[in-house]
């Protein structure tokens, strides 16, 4: 089993960050470019991975009261993850993403995963900034 975790501080209230992250129809705006989520009947989703050109049955759960998203593969249980948003000083938030690969064949490796997580968190922050700026302006 291999685990990865990355965090990023964002200059927005945790509710704004979580609300942006939890919009199922906009997950592609911040997830790694190679992953595409299609909602079927929540919590059931389908994840298309460009690297393998395969669709995988998965689950996506929103735990709003804890500002947490949880996901994982349904049938083979080879992959799970979560995103947790917490409040930090001065109205900022920290978004943390944690991934667990139970099946080593699904793990693309530390360098690739760290780069994808950093990029995803950066893209999520950009989406949050757009949303907050549009609401203020």
C-alpha cells in the first residue's frame, strides 16, 4: 500500500473552498487533467483515465458537515482518497488531498502523483479565486 498527501493554503473561507471542490459537475476543472468524472447516481460515478483509456466504477461521497470529499474504486478497492478543507488563521483555508493505492499497479509513482496533486490544488485555488472574485464584483 502506498499513500500520498499534499496540502495548500487558500485565501478564502473554508466553506467557499469546499463548495467549489464538491461541485460534481465541475470536478474536471481542478482534478488532474488525465481524470474525468461522470456522475451516474451519486454516490456512484465513473472515472475515465486518459493514461489507460479505461473507465472505472467508483464512489464519491460528500460529507458536508466535515467539509470532506471521499472517493474510491467500487469493485476492486485498489484506490481511495479524500479531500479535507479546514480553517486556518485570518479567514484562509487549507485543502489537503490524501490518496491511497492498495494495488501497486494503479500507482503511477511518487513524482507523478505529487505533481498531479500540486497541480490539482493549484487549479482548485484558481477556481475558488474566480468564484470569490465574481461574488464580490
